[in-house]
C-alpha cells in the first residue's frame, strides 16, 4: 500500500551512506537500495563514487553512494538492513 511499510506510516527522512569494496560492488549497493525500498519510500539515490580505502590492510577501492528514504523504521533497524546487504 502506498505510504506505508512494515512499522507504520512514513514520516521521517533518513540519509544512509553505503559503501562496498568486495565482490560485485555495484550489485551489493543495488541490493541495499532495494532492501531499503521495502521499508519505506526511496526518495533519492546519489551517483556512485569510487574512493581509495583509508587505513587498515591493503584492500581494493570502495564504491560509495547515499540513499535518502522516507520511513518510520528506527535508525538501528535501518543499520541492520544495510549491513545485511552491503
């Protein structure tokens, strides 16, 4: 039903930063956006940006994006949704 998702009516906009540097980076980011769409309305998705890793062990470059959703899902749950897909 438009205007609702698990958790109740829409109401709060959330900006969520996404990043992946393993495997099918684009696919993982797309999966995350799709998952967030199931828990609210995706309002906007930024272009993808490739960035070098900072610190830690040697690793490949990251692909990063930001997604804006309108949702009533609490922030900690949104974080779990994102971690499950990226």
